C-alpha cells in the first residue's frame, strides 16, 4: 500500500472520526502544493474505486469502509463479525475475551446486519474472526489456534 493511501486511511483513527471531508485530507495528507493536492484527490478517488473509502451522504465527505479499516488495523486487533442472536458468535466472543486481556489485544464487534456489504459477504458464515487484517476463523473458533497466533505476535 502506498504511503499516502495509508496516511489517508489512518487519519480516521488519528482524528477519531467516522467521516472526513476533502479539505481535511488535503490539510493533513497533501499540504498546499498543487501536485500534492492532486495526488490526494487521485488517491481518494482510487480508494473509493477499490472499496476502501465510500462517499458519505454529506457533500465532500468520505467514510472508511470496513475493508479500509482492515488495511491499517493493528496486528493485535481482533475483529468479530457477528449478528444478534447468533449462538456461535456468543461462543466465539466468550473464547476471545480472555485472550484479549492476556495478550493486550483489542476486540471490535461488527454486526454484519448493520452494513449491507458485510451482510452480503458473511451472511451465512458468522462468526467470522480476523486477527489484524487476516481471517483466522469462520463458523467456529479454535481458541488454541488464536492463542498461538497471538503468542507469535509477542515475539
């Protein structure tokens, strides 16, 4: 991933925002030179085409998609794609929580029914678990395997 693309995607976390306007991208990523501004505009447009960003309902604002978040997520970030009422999802969460504490990881729960793209992608596969940007399980979690992967990150 290009450095500028990474800076754009990381800006959402740095500013703790769900949506960012073009002016902010230009200010924090591109600066004032014309060529730099054009590069930012081109990068944002390309990331929309790649599905890493999407245009917001507000004019000139962009939101980072879940795929965009996964591009820059910490290797110790655990993402649990789930849905309400899913007993396998609850079992996976219960197995993950002790590992989060033990390894200093983070857990983000994402309800796939709140996001049409994720619903279409994972509707028959929840729970789906990612460690960093890599899928490590779907349907059922092997806690021992997740533990081993987390231990490797400590080294």
